């Protein structure tokens, strides 16, 4: 009881709870406390939610649970139309934000070192993976370390494997990665200064490896959640309900078309012919007595009502997901001005700015760790240099590149922009530093490599 009184007193005094105190109070100093954390009810519910999102993206939707029904004395399996529109929406928002690589700006010496880390660690691809996990599952983690080749790399820990440990002040004090492979459970425990690996191979949990932790705890990326500051929420939750209704509407309508809308022949009066129709003639016919009638009775399909319902659901889906209709081939466009394009994509840019904030927070923490790791190899980045670091995101919005180049040219003529900034904003530049080096070579009249051969510059 005294342990809980001590921690309550610490809370009142604002004292930070470290990992040792957390284990003592919550897990009674259990050696394998991290397994209890992974198996806790709250964490298992979170993992089940992640698995449900994975199942949905694999195509296991609610419409597939439609029961069979009887029609004309036969058991009929209903149509189950699955729309994988969610994947398209997620891909759009991922590429809208990150199709153009993130550009680092700041002190030239520092940027050279960080760009080298980015290229060797293939961080542009990792950024895409992180954002994809954030949108799909609401969270993921990144551990920065020196790999076996000797350069800085990152390990992306998916949401269904990672369990962050927070204290009462919402400060992460440990992180557990857990998964099962070939019937064996594996646990990686990240503490501030050490990484420990455990397995239950042989029926008992044993420590199998232990490493020094040079970069600290993993980075925990997560989206906004109305109920928690330390857990994210999947954007799929916003529009799965709409897609479920669209799938149900399509499936029910197709079933009705093939069953309830089929015509039933109705004859009134006396039929005169009793024999069959001769096979020699094309087609067929009926001979009826005077005053007799023949027609088909069927339900009428209200096409206008169907289109109205489906289009309204589809528009709601685009609104909620902040996806421009033009990007989903839902509207015709021609001869649009730059301003019109900006208006069409304004909602998508709002969503991209929100996603950018999630990435920016985590990436700035990443470069804190990169800076620390570089110091172990004698590469020093001073506080003054690091304070100049900024991340430049360029959204993949359609634009008139000729107008963009014209604007940059006018700014350059006014001496209102540097050449480096001009290259950063140019739609035709993929590597700013490489372009600057080439420009220097041109000014010096030196040779550069063209198709692997050194050729002199013609000025």
C-alpha cells in the first residue's frame, strides 16, 4: 500500500515516474513485466482493432456477412460486392503529401551530413511507410540505430507489434516490440540506455541478447485521437461506415434486379392454339381469343432514387476523406486556371497539412537522434546550426509549371530569392545540392561526367 501512497505523493508534487518506479508500482517488480503490458486488456483491444483494419484492407467487409435467402423455393446466395475504395483514398493522401521528397533546409554543412544519412538510410521510402501506417492504423514507431554496414538506419515497428509504455505524465519510459513466429514469441524491450531481446523458446522466457542503446527510445508516431493524447486513430474509421452502405446498396440492387424485378407472364382470356410453336419459324408467338390480353407484371426499378442515394453516399465519402472529386474521376475539367486548381484541392491540402504535422513532429525527433549518433563518429552539429533545420513539404497538387517558373524568375530578377531557394522550389529540380555543384563547375569551366564520360563544359 505504501508504494501507491508514494506514487500518489509523487503525482501531487509533479515528480516524474521513471521506469524502475513504474515496474515497482504497477507490476510488483515482476521480472517479465513487459509481457503483462503486452497482454493487458487495453493493449489487446488496440491490437484487435489494428487486425480488424488489416482484414478490411484485405477485402473482408461487412457486406460479406449477408445471409442467404429463399426465392422461388430455392436458397439463394446474395451478391456481395466489395469496393476497395479505401485503398485508393489512402494511396491518394499518401502520395499527395510525399510523392515529392521532403527537402531539408538550413546550415549547408549540417544539411550535407543529414542528406547523406537520408540517402544511405533510404529515408524517403521509410517516410512513405510511416505515413501509410499512420493513416491505416493510427500509429507506428521508428527506432534509429547504426546498422551492420556502419551507417545510420531506422527500423519501422508496425502498430500491431509495438507497445509504448507511458507514465502518468504521458511521457514514454519504455517500448516493447512483440510478435510470434513459428509458434515462438519474441520480445524486444527498448529502455533509455539498453535494448534487450527475449524469447519463450523452450517454454520459458529467457534473455537472449542485450545491446547498448545509443539513440534512446523509439519514436512513437500517432495521429489525433479525441480520447487520448498518446494513442492515434485510423482514418478508416471516418469512412468505413459510408463504404459499407455503398456496398450494401449495390449488392441489394443487383439481387433485386435478378430476382424481384423479373417479369411474371400474365394471360387473361382463352388461348386458342394448343400445340407447340413450329420449330421452322424464327421467334414465337401466342394466338389468343378475342378480348384476351398478355403482358408481364414486374416491380419497377427506380433508377433516379438509386442514383441519388449512391451519388450522395459517394459525395459524403469524398467530403469526409477530404479527397477532390476530380482526382477520383468524378468530375470533368478543362482549361482550369491555377486559382481554380488550388480551390479544387484546398480541402486535400488541409488534410495534408494535418498529416504533415504528425510526420514533422516525429521527423524532428528523428534528426535529434541522428545528430546524437553522428556525434559518436566525430561529426558535430552545433546548436546554432541545428536551430536552422527546417523541413519543406511540397504537396503533389497539379500546377501550371510554366507560371511557377515565371514567378521564380521574377523573384530572382528582383533579388528576392536565393539561387538555392529557387532550385528548391523549381519543379524540374530533384537534387538541389547536385544542381549547385554543377552550376559551380559550369562557372569554373571544369569538366563534368556525361553518361559516364568526362566532357568539358561549353560556356
